[in-house]
C-alpha cells in the first residue's frame, strides 16, 4: 500500500547557533530547508512543529534540568565540552523535541502514516539531567514516552547514528515496553554501547547494541540488520517504530570513520519500513540526529524521504565490495549477550 509521508520542519532550526568551527552548525538546517522545499514541491505535506510541552518533557527529563536549560534563554552558554547554546537555543530545542512528538502523532494518526522530522539540535546523547554531545533535549525519548502515554503499548527505537545514543539507552534501560536498538562505531564517543549492555531489571534484553569497529561498510550493516535487528524487531512486535536517524556513519562524514554509502541509508529505511508494515500498519516516525557533511546529509535525507514516500520499495542493499568482518564480529557479540532473551 502507498504510504503517506509528512515532513515536520521549520526554517527556524537555523536559529540555534554553535561556535565557529563546530560541526553541528546552522548550515545543517539550511540543507534541511532545501530537502523540505523539494518534497513540498512534489506534493508532500510539510508542517511546522510546536514546542514540546513541560508535561511531555518531564516524562524523560528532570524538572531541575528543564529549569537549568530554560535559564540559558537569551544567553550563549557552554553546557558540556561540546554542547553550547545561543540566545535562541532553548526555544529551538523545544521545537526540535516538539517536532519529534508531532512525527509520532502523525504516525499514530492512521495506518500507513510515516513522518520525517528534520531537526537540530539533535537529541540522543541528552540524558535525563544532562546536555551532552550537541544535544539539549532527547527528542526521540520524549516522542517515545509520548507514544506510550497515547496508546502505543510497545515502541521500538532504532538508532543508526554513528554514535551510541547513551541518553536514549539510559532513559529506557529498565523499561520492557521501549526497545532500544543501536548500531554505532565502537569504541568511540560517548564510550557506552558495548554488546553486553542489554538493559536492566524488567528491561533486561530490551537494549540491543551492535558495536561496530571503525571502517564498517554497507555489507557490515546489512549483516547486522539481517542477523540481529530484524529478528529482534519481528519478535518484539512494536506498535510504532521510531528511528534516530543520524547520517554521520556516511563515508563522507568528517567526524567518524564508517563508510556507508547514501544508498545504505535508503536500504536501512526500507528494512525498517518493512518492519513497520509487517508489525504496526506502517506506523513509523524518523527523526534526525547527527550527520555533518552537508552533501551527504542532503543526499541521505532525500534517500530516506524517497523510501518513505509512496509504494514500498524493496530493501536494496548496495555492495561496497570491500571485504570486512566487522558486521559478523558485532553480530557474534550481540547474539552472545542477547541469546537469553531472543531467538537468532
Ligand atoms: C548527535 C551527534 O552526532 N553528536 C556527536 C557528538 C560527538 N562529540 C565528539 C566529542 C569528542 C570529544 N569530546 C571531548 C571534548 C573536548 N573538547
Ligand atoms: Zn552522531
């Protein structure tokens, strides 16, 4: 069945400024503007977000932390060795988290509804009480908690940003209703995401980490999807799929050392769309995270939107032709840690 795609975006995302030379720069929002305008001209609905509410944010952040961030309004503040505010950042970060919530609302509003939120700043490093790694509010976590509060019994978050989403993992690590799955370069910033981190207490087994050695190629990610991610998602049976879509595992990205092609982002999106169609009538919300090469970001966002719009395309994994066992190594570590919880 054709899928109806909605983009959530506002040109105001460029108002969050970072210091000169910082990779998470406002030009990233200008790329998102161009992508949104292109899809709008092709008939896709583009809607501006409204700010996440205090009630929505409090599901995953501490009240004292919300106050600390709100006190940066009107000021340029260094929150962390690589996380900064400009005078507008608090307001814009509220819009970014609100956009993730709106993407989820759209996805939950009917069958075959998918949404792509084009946002900055990103969110997946933000902890309950701490800004980190360019992230102020954890928009995907806020959106997943919003979905749970609005009738989704089980939510799957898949995070293919090249960095491990420490904040998202920690916020849901004892929650069996929110599955967190991450592929990431490892060892690398922020240091978390070893295969042995599988969740805690009632959430044991509901954190799935695929730590990949630097240099991983398209085939390594395909292996991780085929051997771990798709089998776990099929057994979990989510009511909604949320994607933390970072594009910094792209071969052009200046921050990290992975070698994904643009087509691999389309393939991952197609695999996850397949999961959503089999498990939850196509309900799927994709929210941007990192991705610091502007050309790679533009091309990859386009490829993701293309994959979500209209008829389902087959997942066509590109071939790099590079011989690599990084995928197999990650799969072995993950299946060893997770075999008490899932069938592989
Ligand atoms: C969302 C996202 O992609 N965030 C990426 C954050 C990457 N940060 C790398 C930081 C590297 C070392 N940080 C120590 C700061 C010393 N100035
Ligand atoms: Zn990242």
